[in-house]
């Protein structure tokens, strides 16, 4: 069995004394709020130059724990979502690069243990609301070879329930959409069934308001989706507040991702552009949840985690934002899709009054895959070797925000093109000459003549401007060796060697002999 810290002991420290924990502590409610394409620099408490006043998220940080060095397991959405629910790096799955479509089959295999399954087994009422984007199995009436291709539109029988989805992965209740808000089909699915039979629609021609052509349900309006998700979220919380068993809610927002369509209430409120307005709408949703928790008397023992699935997208229009002095990536290089920090360094705030007695700031390196081990520890679940292969519990930081010994041995980053980087302490090795994503350098012409690898000391160079690869060949070799070990052994945590999911060709590993 894989070693996991005994949460009972940690809880004793959190609660202050043995006498305070004479009986088993009540497990906390858990709400995991995942924003979509929100940048690190969009949060005013993280970016002193931010032009956006995210007052509700900032308040979370004042009364909880702010993590300044938190990372998604990928710089795009599907892979990160896989890691959150499984505690496993996305590139170990069949998805070695890119994202899924709205028609893709489930990326999470039936035998894979998810955080929802663990919490449900421990007595939690589990719920999901929002953007799934991990694939679920529609009832198909046509054969398609590549359902992951965004241009493929199979014939689906929407009157039939989906065959494999959130319910099969541990969620008692689910309400959401299959992919991003700009991906067809545009239909709500509640507990495995479409709420309407969708019909055809046309593509939007607006830049920020972009969405792809596709089938749309009669009850589905892009401008209302976020408010609609919020209604379902608040209803789930209200229904389960005060019950004997705790609840877990995975709330995956569809904002501020495209289509960037803030509701009329928030238009013009940021004094930036529509993207900034949409960010403030996200902030308001957080405030609504906090208000309801207080009204129901459950805020003290509810743990809220707020983060994003990757960095900000160029669709936010960086040029417009720069004209008003706002940078969603703050001081970090790159943005969504990139292997650079702007692609995967994200806001990460945890509030849990009963568990985090002393609010603070943690500079500990953590990853979104770490939610799995943290939730398992809180629930008293002992993880097996086949669970959470890349997940470390960050529960110790609730007591000591900056422990002397790092929680993670090292952290692997991944880009949309399937390019790898590894971070250990201040050092980050990118085993590719460019961004691995959408920012420069990315084309063959731009990459020509550049050093094969990139090595940065983030403690001195957070903007990743000075490549130290040629000056520190031994450091680069050591990091490459550790990254190779992580890939080959199917895990980055202590335990028995596991297998990665096979594919015909695994791109992005030219640097390694498999």
C-alpha cells in the first residue's frame, strides 16, 4: 500500500489539541470551483497591477490559504480535468496531446478510481455541475473513426441516456455540458439524460463571442449558461446543507472561456473589455456561494478550493487588455496551451475555517493532481498503488504553509502539443526549444537554431528569459533523468511501478528512448 499521512493525526494538530479531538472530527464539505481559462494575473490579490477587482476571491484568500506556486497538470482543459479527478498525469491516459471534443468517448476508464468514488464510498453526497469535457459515451447512430476531432459530428440519439458518464465515475448528481461552451452539441445533460432534443444552429461570427456550429437544445442559450449553472450549484448546496453526511461538489465553470459573453449585469463593470467583465462575473459567483454557506450555517466546516484549468487564452485579447495596463499572465511568460509558466501557473486558494486556523500564503509547489490525495486524506481513505499515481496531499500546508521539506519531489508540466517540462525547486527544464503551444517560438522556422532544451532558474528569472541550459548541463541532465524515470515507471509518487495507457505513437518524447 502506498504511504499516506494519517489525517486523524493532522486533524489533531489543526484542531489544536488531543482533547479537542477526543471524538472523530466531522468530515468537511468540499466544493471544488474550477474556472475555465482564468489567468494567474486576473486575481487582484495575486497581481498588484491587476485592473480587475476580484473582491470575493480576494476575501477567500484573506481568510484561507493562498498558493503562489500552484500549477495545472496541463496548459489546456481536458488534460487538467483528468488529473483533478484521477490524481494521475493526463499524458499517461490515451490523450497524449490536445483536448477532447463534445462527442468524445470517456477518457477516464471504468476501472479507474476517481476522487468522487473515494468520497462517495466514505459517505459523501457527490455532485457535478458545469463543463465536463472528459468525454462521455453518447448513444451513437452513426460510426465515426475519430470522435476526438472537433470537426466530426456523429448522429446521436439524444432521447437515450449516455452509456458512461459522471454517474459511473462516482457522482450521485450531475448537470452539465459535454465539452467547452464553444463546442457542439449545445445541450444540457442531467443525470445522464439530455434535457431536450437539440436542433441545428449556425456559428457565431463574433471573435470573443465565438462558438462552433452545432446542434442546440431549445432550453440552451449561450448567454445564460453561467447563470443557469449557478442556479443548479446553489440548489445542490442548499439541498445538502445541514444533512448528516457531508457533500462534495465539483463545480466546473464554463467561464471566462469563449464565448466570452458576460451577462448584462457585468458589462462595463471592469473598465477593461468583455473578458475582464466576464472575470468579475466569475468572482461574483464565488461570492454567491460564500453567502449561501453562511446563510445555511455550514461555512466553518466547508472547504472551498478555487482555481483554474490553465492560463488565460489569447481570445481574451491581450492587446486590448494591455492598453488599460492589465496582463492576465502577470509577470509570467506565455499563456494557455504553452509549456511556459503563463500556460499552467494558476490561482489556487483554499478556504476552510475549521481546518485552516491561521490564514496565510504558501509558496509550496503544488499541482492540481494533488487534490486527489488531499481529499483521500481528509476522508480517511488509504490510497493503493493503482490510485493517484501523481498526487501528493497538500493538507500539511494547512498547518505549516511553507514546510522545510518540499511536499512534491518534482512536478511535470505538459503543453497542448504534448511537450514536457519538469520543475524541481527553482529549476525548470523544458525538453523542447519552443513554447509547445500557441505563443512564440512555435513554427519550424522560429525553432530553427535554438538550443534543444531550455533551463530556467525561476527564483531569479520568473519570466523565463534567460536559458541556462548550456551553463548547467549537469542540472539539465539530472532533471531529464528524473523526468524519464517518471514517464517509464508510470508514476511520480512512491509505490509500485504502473503502466501508462498505450497508444500507437506517443508524440513529444523524441528526447527519450522508450
